[in-house]
């Protein structure tokens, strides 16, 4: 009798333990489902803006939670540009050059204002001390002067041809502009020579020429004169005052130049 009671007690205890275990398993299973649901919601909330843009949605994404994880997305490798280590970071500006030195393309002119000589380039103002004119342009055949003050008759500029003298009457005075020569501001070849006729005039029925060779001036040379220069001896063969030309002889070579003309040899 006592043995049967013990058996029933053991069976009752086993049932209670089994029920408790079943309840614990059921509670554990329900909690896992809730956690999974919460995790899924967080993943949807933290989906990348790029993924939201691709799906066209603002508050929902694909049903697969892993697809919204930024760590699972493919990196945008095409956004990076490869760099060649042998290409310099900076490239020096290229300049037009010849023999390692920059090429100069500007022009310079030798002029006189009321008998005073000036060597000018575009933008220079003359005469010195009290400028009245500004050199606005220089071409191979003339120089244009912008009148800065004292202009009359509506004139704002005057152009003087190479070898020409122009009288310019202004409000305060009259100016005589003469263009003696025009050439490259960079000069000619370092191994060459330049010859120009600065002026041709007549004094006491004698024709005279002022000549420049390699930057040095030889004044008032008449026909038959021989003078030594860095180019060698030069002889004046003829002077035509009316035509404003001079014929020179260098060795066995003769050359005829008009006033204002520059020749490189």
C-alpha cells in the first residue's frame, strides 16, 4: 500500500516537472519570435538612403532584412580613379620658345616728339614729364597715338606712317610726331647686324643722312663719306632727299634704304 503511494507521488512529480519544462520552452519560443520581429524592424529603419532610392520607397524596403544591411552592399568601386605613380601631380606651363628662351612678338618704334627722340612700345606715354600722347598700337608700317589731353576738332588719335612727320595742333600747343623706325622689341639675331636710316635732310644744298648701325648713330653723313661700324666700313654712295632714300656700300654689296626702314644683315 505504501509502495503504491510512493509510485503515484513520483508520477505526479514527473508530470509537474514535464509541465514546467513545456511552459519554459513555450515562453522561450515566444520571446525569440518577438526579438526577431524587433530586429527586423530595426533593420528596415536603418536601411541605407541609396537602397531606399533604388526601391523608390521612403519607409519600406525589400522583405529580406539582409539586403538592407550596408555591410552587405557592393562597394561602388567605379567612383575611384586609379593614379599612375609615374605621372607628376603638376604639369609646368608650356611657353613658346626658341633655343630655350621665350619668343618675343611685340614691336618697338623709335619716334621723335618735337625733335626729342624716344624708343616706345605699346602703352608708353610721351613726351616725358608731361605726357600728351599714349602709343595705342604699333604695326610694321605705322604708329597710332592716342591723344590724352588737349584734343581739338573731335580727334582722339593720330596715326603716323613710318618715316612721316605729322603736325598735331592741340589746345595747348602744336606737336610734331615723327616715326623713325619700327622693329621687333626682342631685337634681331645676336650674330647679325641691323642698319637703319634715321633721317634724310638737306643743309646748304648738301644732302645729309643720319644712319644707325647696331644701335649706334652716325649723324650727318654726306655722299662719299666712309665710316667704321661694328659691321665693318660703310660708304655712302647716294642720297635722294626727295625720295628719302640712302644707298650704302658694304664691301662689294650695295643696299638702298628709305628713311625709317630697318634691315637686318
